[in-house]
């Protein structure tokens, strides 16, 4: 089976993996990379903006990234 990897297909695989297995998005990305036998560093161009935003939120929640400050309204 020939599988063409692109941003849409990779993002769909990650979202399905996260939802189906109850994983956070970081683990889902790593699981998909493992399934496809691709190094995580090689998939940066396939990660869509919504997935990047979800990864950032998870990283901030886990104190891996500094929380973004917002101005009071």
C-alpha cells in the first residue's frame, strides 16, 4: 500500500489517534510517527496550525512552555 503523507492526512491521523485512544496530542503525534516509521523531526512540515495550537496549549498546561500573558479587558 502506497501512502502519501501530507498535512491533511497527518493531522487527521493525529486527531483520530488522540480521540480514539484518549491520548494528548503530543503522544498522538509520537505514536503516528512510530506507526509510519518516521522521525518526529521529519514531520514538522506536516503538522497543521490547529495541531500546533493544541500542542502549545498542552505544553503550557504541563509547564513545558511559559504561559502567554493577556491584557486585562
